[in-house]
């Protein structure tokens, strides 16, 4: 394990001024946090992928499921989702259930005492009185980091998992994306050497921002950013990729990229971030895929999407074996179970059980 520091050893101002790469060292020691994609090493990603597969296999049998439910039955988790969510909320909730954690939730700030004027910080501090972990989605970028820092300076320093913050980070989505890529390319050399095309609204998609960084941890990966000019990937992401020596190409022309990509990562227009309906002025029809396009793709290619989708992936693609987005979504439950277990430092119990039990497939 590399060095770790505690969030109660640094002021908020000094912490905020750190680069993303420098922050990760503050999230490792108990209570550990998952806040930004930049905190992960390749080794940690690989361990999480192996653990996710072990949990998935163990859960197939009733006695395995019963074993898993004992692991964190002494813990409670708060699901605080101040923005809409289907997959991230449900898969974290299901992951908690797999491990026996009891969950509480607030899914709308209007139902909490924030409407009486309580600050978001006091609201979170209140949650921390009742649970051992907060899994949170919030519209304000960086707020999950602020929460982790704030709680670390109280007598209830509990773990925080960022389930989507502003338009900047969605680290657990990036983990499930890596798990999906890793499983899909298992028989063709893994993620190393692959070409990944991000397509659609790359300016405001937090999943792309987090995943693009994790791809820098693999060898000889090439990224294509395919988007209309107004929705292209941000300079801040490109600077991070440059600092990591990542090869990438920026284009508005989707057709020539299709046959080159090992994975197409489609995204929808994120018009919830629009100012004055700006998205309605963009023509995004060229950044979509339907059954006609499938013949241009490699046989081993996969089509991913963080979902929800609109028209950028036609439903006639769904039955193609390369359409991976439904499996990708389910993978989220397993990798989040692995992450939560690791957050509480209980992963060795699964590894020991698995070694003795050796479930098939
Ligand atoms: N991918 C994703 O974050 O989906 P939800 O918004 O439904 O959670």
C-alpha cells in the first residue's frame, strides 16, 4: 500500500488547492472514501474486478448469498441522492443488500430538513449520526469531497462514496465501465492496446470524464472523442490526458471511427445542464448508432452506454451481441458490492471463501 494521509491533517483551502492526482492519498486510510477517478491505481482496479466476479459467482448459490449477507450486517448506509437516478441508486442499494447492509435514503432534499433552512453540511452531519457510510449524488461539483473533509473533522468520520457530482466526476460509473471493458476483452488481451470511442455530449458527461482518466492506467490505449464542436471534451480533461501521455484524436466525423473502435461509448445530450435551451440548437443526429451501422463495427467490438439513452442508440441495436449496455448496467451492482466491501476492509473474507468454495464459472 502506498502512503496515506488523513483528511483531518489538512485545511479545506489547502486540500482544495491540490491537484486531482495529489488528492487520492487522503482517501485511502479508514474511513476510506471513493470520490474521484484519479484516486485509483491499476492494481486497485484489477483487484476490484476480481472481487466483483467472485461476489457475482458466490451469489449464484443460496448458501453463497447467505454468506455474503453476513459480511456487513452490522453496518448501515445512507443513500443521499439530491439528483435523479435509477441505475446508480438501485445498484448501490442492491449492492448493500447483497452484503447485508441496511440502507436508509433521502432522494429529494425537499423531504429533508434542508427546506427548514438547514445547511447541506448540517444535513449530511445529521445523516452521519445514523449510518456507517454515505453514498451520495449531488448537483454541486466537489461537494462529496467537501463532505468527506467535513466529516473527517467530526467525531463521526464515516466513508463517503461519490455516486455522481456535478458535471465533473462519476467514479463508481467509471469502475463499472472498466469492469465491463475488462470482462468483454478478457479473451482478447484485456483493455491494453484497445481503442475506445466516446461519442455524444462529452462536454458535460461526467461518466466520460472519469472513465477517460482510468483508461490512462492501461498501456497503448487510444481514445477517439467524437462530438459536435459545442459538445467536445473539455480542455481540462485533455490536459490531464496529456500529462499521462494518452493518445487521443478529436473529431466530428463518426463514420471513419466506427470500424477502428474496440468499444463505442455512446452518451446522451445532457440538457439538464443547459442554459436557455442551448441543446435544442445542436444537431446530434450524426452521433447515433442504429442497426445499419452495425456492419461497420469490428466483430469483437462492444457498444456501451452509461444510460439512460435517448435516440443515440436505436432499440434495433439491442439484440446485437455487441450491445453491452444492459450487462454494463448489471455489472454496476457487482463492482459496487466489491467497492463497498473493500471500503470496509472486508474483502479478504470473500477471497478466502471463494478459494475454499470454488464456484463454477
Ligand atoms: N448511469 C447513471 O448514472 O444512471 P442513473 O442516472 O440512472 O443513475
